[in-house]
C-alpha cells in the first residue's frame, strides 16, 4: 500500500469513529503529514463545526507550512467563523492535498478544488472515493433528493408477520438481534414511527446497552388525528431530543404537546391521511437527513408506494405467527420489492438481511 493510500485510509478511520454523531453534517476525517509522518488530525465535531480540516490545521499550527493534507471530503468553500476551510488551507501554507470525494453541496461543489488549484496547490481527488460515499450515504442521498435517507427496520416471523393479530406486545427477534437494532438506531438521526405503533407498543426508542440509556434519539411521529397518548414513553426526556409530530389537527392537545417541548407540524389531510412525500420534504427542511423507521406494515406499504425507502433492515426469526398475524407489508410481500442484498449476518437462530431498495 502506498503512503498516500495509507494516510487517506487513516483519515477514513477517523471519519468512521464519529459516524452517527454529526447529523445533519457528514462525518469527515482529516490528517496532515510532513516527511511522511502524521503531525495532526481532526474529525468533524459533534455539532458539525468546527470542521475536521479546521481542527487539524489548528493543531498543526505553523508546522502546517509545506505539509500534505489528506481529507475524505472536499473542504468547504462557504465561510465559517474563521473563513472557509479552503481559505484556511491556503493561509496555512499546505503544499498538496488529497481529497477523496467532491462535496455534492452546491455551496462547495468543485469550488474549493478550483480555488486551491488556482492558488498553485497540488490537488489530487478520488482516492478511496467510495469509502466516503458509503459512510455518509445519508448525506449524498438527502442532499440530491432533498428528503431524508430512509432505512426501514422490520422483525418478521418465518411467515412474514410483524405482530400477532391481537397486537399483544411480544418480541419476535432474539436478544442478539435486538442489540444490533440498538446499534443501527445509534447510527441514525431520528426514528420515524406512527401513533398506532406508539399506542400498541409504547416504545421508548432510546439506544440502550444492558438496559442503560446511552442516547435519547429524536423521534418523528406520523399522527393524522393526534391520537398519541400524553403519557407515551417517547414523550419522556424531551430536554435531550427532538420529538416532531406531523398531524392535521390544531387543538388544545397540540398546544399541550408544544408546551411540553414537542414540535407539532400541521399538514392538510389528503385522502384521509398525510402526504408522505410532502412530509419528507418538510423533514429535510427541519434538518432531518436520516431516518430509521420502526412502524407497522400499513406504514411500510405507504412508504414503498411513495418510493421513500432506501434500505430495508430485516430480522427473521424461525417462528410462525399464522395467517391472522399483522403482515410485514399490508397488501404486498417482500419478494415483490426490487432490492439488492448488501449484507447478511446470523444472530444465533435469527438472520439479518440488509437490502438496498432499487
Ligand atoms: N416487528 C417489527 O419490527 C415492528 C416494528 C414496529 C411496529 N411493529 C408492530 O406493528 C403493529 C402496528 O402495525 P400496523 O401495520 O397495524 O400499523 P402502522 O403501520 O404502525 O400504522 C398504521 C397507521 O399509520 C397511520 N398512517 C399510515 N400511513 C399514513 C399516512 N400516509 N399519513 C398519515 N398516517 C398514516 C394511520 O393511522 P392514523 O390515520 O390514525 O394516523 C395508519 O392506520 C404494532 O403492533 C407494532 O407492534 C412491529
């Protein structure tokens, strides 16, 4: 492996460490080297600012002059507190820069690369480009589609049911599968669910390890008629997360929900429900770029009908629920979805399949 490849891979390892913590910004890694030795490094901070390059440059100080930078995404062109990253790089005296991927954000796209080249820096692009794209899929997709990148989680029985006919709250998947769900949750910006799933299951939608809460996740609830019970567990810890409720109602209950700290977004009913495409555009405007869906088969079918699903995360357990159980996709089955298998893992007798929806 060449040194360039080694260093850019190291920058990717750094980016990977902060993945899931920088939403709605991508996680970017940066290292600065001199005489083939790393002199400083940086990764996007949790609030998105400062950027990885700014952190690495600050740590390197005057030593940055005459050095090389390896960064996983094109440095920003739009200005921040200390000027754009492109300007900071120019001021630092860095002589060459290796950039994995061009930033799709129109405020930067190719502009920084052009500026750096015009100012006589050696700029090399494309090294391990796919690593950046794969790590920050949500960023590339949400920016181009102007709606959140959407992953649907489903735990199903062997006969493709997600719950028993009496909606009795019982786990379908085993504990190893459920731990993995918590990992998937922790790498997501928000959970998307329905008030029906909240009423039936009263989930907490937190990230937990051995029953200890590690993260209170943002929750988005689709609730046409504002049926969410005020004592739902998702309404706990509102100081530490966003709860966004989409509804057609404006009444004393919506006022109460706003008072306790929820964001309540009114939308007009269309054919007795909410227009999911418009709801997704609204979510993007509310800076939600990544969703992990945990809801039932009616909602899943509606998401698919509107082409709003990017990935399916399926956990299959060797049990039979029977004909009367709640189907994974109301009025459809999984075989008919045009999808590509990306990953398969066994969790004892459960199987996990990750699909990309085409
Ligand atoms: N196995 C799993 O992985 C898993 C995961 C989550 C949930 N579940 C189970 O799923 C069961 C519920 O499944 P379900 O299929 O009956 O219900 P669901 O899909 O969770 O929710 C259906 C409801 O969502 C609302 N909805 C759907 N599309 C909408 C739209 N476009 N606009 C507005 N509202 C819309 C409607 O209710 P309103 O009109 O009243 O708003 C609809 O009745 C629960 O028992 C839960 O345990 C299983």
